C-alpha cells in the first residue's frame, strides 16, 4: 500500500472513531413485535417512510382503525390508553416508545390532559398507513 493510501485509510479510521466517541445516542426501543406481542411485516412495493406529530386533547378518542404497515410512536407529552377492538389495552406516557399493533383494529384515548406523539410509518407507496374498518381496504388490511 502506498503512502497516500495509508494516510487515507488512517484518516478514515480516525474520522469513524471520532464520530463514534462524539455521537451520543440513547436507545429508545428495539423490538421484533408490537406492544401486544404481535408479529411485524414490511409491505411490498416502493418504500415510503412517513412521520408526523399526532395531537389529541384530553378525552379525545379517534375512531377505531388499523395500520397495515409497521408503525412506531414516541410519546412526547401526556398519557394515552390504547385499546384493541377485542379489549386488549395498554397505557403509554411521555418518554415511552411503542410499536403499534399491526393489522389489528384499535384506538387511543388521551388521559389526564393533551397528548403529543411522534408517529413513524415504515410503509410503501402501494399500502395506506391507516385504514378504518368501514373502508373498502379494511378486509384486505385489518384482521378484525
């Protein structure tokens, strides 16, 4: 290896070490299942990542719906109770990460004040991120 290649490789290694030591990171969540233990699966088609902030006022209870794509949330503010249509429930609060149930009909209710959640969908341009039970696509995308 000539001197220039050696200097280049050495420089690259030093940059990588600097990035590794300078970057602070905190693992929020690492899982292979949703909050109820359900399996996750990626949809087919062109990849599309979507993210937004969901805001609910205390007592807000959006309609039942399902997500046919892997969906993760990070609760920024407040507390929310999530219930599946068959009665399974879980409560999440500020600072918690959660992987939503997939293809399972559910809804959340804001508890004790407003709730803000950053929501991330790992989806496809060919598959909707959210489907409501009365939608034409519900039979194809939701289990119940």
